[in-house]
């Protein structure tokens, strides 16, 4: 599947799985708009993509703090100044907070974890919805987590992270229903812990992917590409995964 006709926005694309998504979307030919908390982080990934031969005019870097409504609005406005529509919004941004003891995180950590994951997802979806509605193939993809599933308890993530992911799950559930009549597909992924191999390393192609191995970023990216590549009558609402 080539994505040369897709314009894609990815939040928190400066590192980890956000960087992986940015590199893989670009490798399929998509025009990519990348955000990170700092412009330097987004520009670093932008430069990595350009170094792979991607058209410099089809990869753009932005600073966006998902906990700040003004920053999110400015991010969307700057993208809108460059393009008249967006085909895919990937809500990848969410701060991870470790610790099974509620008291282990500061109040500031709790607020930031909830704001980046829950509030940030709502704000980004709201800010980019006008551009998505101008697309003939609009999709909102949200990286939730197994922690957002009802009854999930196997992660060592902090309670605040569970709360943020549960909020994302509730938001995308209702958004999927309310945007369907407007042609917008809302796709959520609920992965457990997974191996995020560097797409620019030999490990990307050589990673073991048997039934006994942990889930890989390769498979998650494949799920995203599969979902957005379906005909427009096919609304894949979510992907849930067994945890090894």
C-alpha cells in the first residue's frame, strides 16, 4: 500500500513509537506533519526522514505541547497554513508514568500524565477535525494501550497513566459513533508492552515475530496501515492484542 496521496499528522513524533510511525508513513510516500514538545526533537526526525530521500517539501516539523490548548491550536493553524486538508491524524502523544503505588507520583506528574494523554488527545482531535472533514478519506488513529481496557491490571504503569488511557478509550468510543455519519473513521489500538525496534536499523527487518515473541512495533504499524487502507465502508474501530 502506497500513501503518496495521504497527508498525515503525528503527535509526539520526536522519539520512540512516534518516531517509528513518522519514518514508516514517510517510507510509504505520505506527506507527514510531525510534532514534538520541542521543535528540535521534531526537526531531528524530520531530518532523518529527509536523509532517507523523502521530498523535503513533504515532511514538516512543529513544536506542540499537548498539555497546552494554545500550543495545540497554534500547531493546527500552522499545518492549515500549509495544506487545505489532513487525511490522517495519529494521536500518539501520551506521557508514561511508572509505579504501582499511587503515592509514588507527584501531583505535577499526575496532572501532566493526564493532560498529555487524555486532554491532549481531545484537543488535537478537535483542532484538526476541520482539516479532516475536508478530506475524502479522513481517519483518526489513537494509540491507547492495554491499560485503557476495562479490567486490565497487568501493567506496572501508574494509576494516573491508567486513568489517562481509560479517558482516551472513552473519548474515542463516543467519537467513533458521532463522526461516522460525517465519514471520519476513528481507529484505536490497545497494545500491551511491545518491542519498538529502530526502523533505520537491521533489527527492523530481522526482529523475531513468532507466537512466542512480544508484540512488535512492526505489527502495530501494519495494523494502522491495514485499517486506513480499507474501503470507506469498512470502519475498524479498534485493535486488541493478547499479551504474552
